[in-house]
């Protein structure tokens, strides 16, 4: 039996016995998680010399988690051959390499870089837990994920241009969703009962799995 099957069984047993304490689970998976992200280099940002980019390293190889992150992060790009996953996170372009190297751009300063890298670490750890509890995603699922254009996103939005998402129009919001700068949860109108079907359709297109 593989480790993720064991973890799955334990989770199942805990649910059956209604035990809320997941300390046993933490003990089992604790040493599989990323514990440390070290900033190895701080360089000027190419697009804006006032900002910095960073080159970091985590204490674990990441080949197994890249496909999971690819499926979870809207419009991420993933190259299995080179072992690199790239996506926009807030305003930053993040690239995660299978070797555990991570680069991030457009940071204000080291403090912001450390904060963003902590958030990326949490994301990676959620992906590790996903692999352990669900197993690796199938090749078919990975191949079925397609880029979602701004136009496709717009077709799913309410179209009221109400501005509650912080953008002047639904199309402006759709563009930011398609580049990964905004998440569809930032449109409160999509959560209204009459729009929920479109919300779930769009969520599945952008993010076929949940971690
Ligand atoms: S909150 Fe939703 S409905 Fe309103 S403008 Fe933004 S995307 Fe359009």
C-alpha cells in the first residue's frame, strides 16, 4: 500500500470516529512537507529597477507537486520536460522548478519577498498533502486542462459592470482573472443564487482540482 493510501485510510478512520485531532496525520506527513524557503539571491527587477526579484530554494525536490499546482492554479503554465511551472500570484510572476528552486518578480523589498515565499510554501505544502491523500493526478486530467481566455471568463460573469470587484467593468475583471491577477471569488455577484451555476462552471475550467 502506498503512503498516500495509508494517509487516506487514516483520514477515513478519523472521520468515521469523528476525531477532530489530526495530530497523528501531521506526524505522518510532517517530514514530507517543505519546512524552509531560503532566499539565495536578490536582484533588480528587469521590468522595474525600483523593485527586486528573488531566487530561492526549498528543502525538498518538487517533481510530484508541479502537476497538482498546475491543475489548481488558474492559467498556470507547466512544462513537464523542463520541470517548470509559472504563474501570476498577485502582481508577481512565480516560477517553481522541480529541483526546488523558486523565482519571484516585482517585489517591493525583502520583507515582501519573504511574505510571498511563505504563501508559496503553504501552497506547495497543500499540494504535497493532496498527492499523499489522493495520489498523483492522471495524465488525462493534466492534458485536459486548457488556458481560459478573458472572453471565456467574461461569458460566465454577470455583466452588470457594478464595480464591486474593484474593476470598472466585468471585462476588465475577466482580463485580470485570465492572467491570474484576480480570482473569481472577488466577484460577489457570481455567488448570487441565479449565477451559481456559471460560477461553478468557471471554477471547474480554471481550477479542475481543489487543494
Ligand atoms: S463584481 Fe462581478 S459583476 Fe460586478 S463588475 Fe466585477 S465582475 Fe462584473
